[in-house]
């Protein structure tokens, strides 16, 4: 995933909390729903969004730091909490799907409608049943990788990808995004750019520059700082995938094992 700037994670914060740090219940109980150790985490600048059941007698709490999801776990005695990742015997994060649902669920749904109302360029058949939105920067190699990987589904007519062109990675990203949006056939121009790095002969105009700026601002307002960021919708709601999708993520995005 191509990043414009470092994004804080649970392991790179100014907080005096790490995945292995146990927090004593040092604050008196307040008139809040969270136990005292979870309130202590809130005092350190972590936002708590909700709770969930966790294995081993733990109680899980869906949280975020600078917009990035992280889990907190309360010990069975209710006296201590740990902030970080809980994995199972296969090394899988047991809370990843739950964190997305609680932390991002409502935001993803709202952002889906906002993306639909912004200026996107469709790659694929307008009647394709599976709609995917993705924020794309012309200078992003991972956007190119995603474009390449999803082409079999696009070409099959099963998926349409709606590109919101943005400019966040390099000084000329906005200029390139505006030029692609101003092309006679923006969809073909984007495809050729990701296929061969070619740019259309035209430059951007006032309208396409406005579109690129509005798309970029939407991305920033959503606290998204890297490309691609891809959104898809299924029976469980709207989901986001950061970076070039892994094979399992690509299957989730497209809704099928193969086109």
C-alpha cells in the first residue's frame, strides 16, 4: 500500500500503552458504561466504539487510534486491560472482522453514498451487478496492481470498478488525476495509464481539477491516507480494504472465487 505519510498504529503511538502492557484500574469508576481500565485507555486518547465477546474469558472492546482500529481486552477480573492483537492457534487476528464492523460500519455506509455522489470513472459494464469503489492515485503502483488483479472479473461483466481519482502521493498526482478525468474517454485513459504508464495528450481543465480536488478532500475527510482504498458491499454491509488486496480479499471484493 502506497502511503503519503506514516499512519499511527497501536505499536507506533505516543501513548504509554503497548500490546504487552497491562493497565491497572487506577481511576475511580465514572458515570460511564466502560470499566475503569477501559476508561484509563480512553484517557490516553483512544476512542472506544463498542464491546464484543472474546475467548478465554476476556471482554473485547473495539477502539481506534487516529482513525485506525485496534482492540482492547479486559481481563476476567475486570481489573486490567491490554491493548493490541489477540491471535488464535493459526495466527489469525480473532477480532479483525468485528473491529471493522463496529469501528467502520456506519462510516463505511455513509462513505459509500458520498462516493456515489462524487465524480468516479467506471471500469467495466454499467450493468455489472457487483459495484466496487476505489480511491486511486495515478502515481500509485498498488493501484495499478489492483487494477490488473481485478480485470478478469471486470472483463467477465461481473464487476464494475468505480475509480475516484485523487492526488496525494506526489506533487504531480493531482495534475495527472485531473488530466485523466478530462480525457475524451476517462475509463480508457485510466486503463491505458495503468497498463503502460501512458498519460492522455490533454491536460486537466477547471472542471476536472475540481473533481480531483473534491475526491481528494473526501478521502482526507474520511481519514484515509494511502491508496488504494477499496470498498465493496455484501449482505453484511459495506467493507473497506486498504492497499492491494490479498487473494482472499480479492475474492471478498468480487464476491466469487473466480470470474
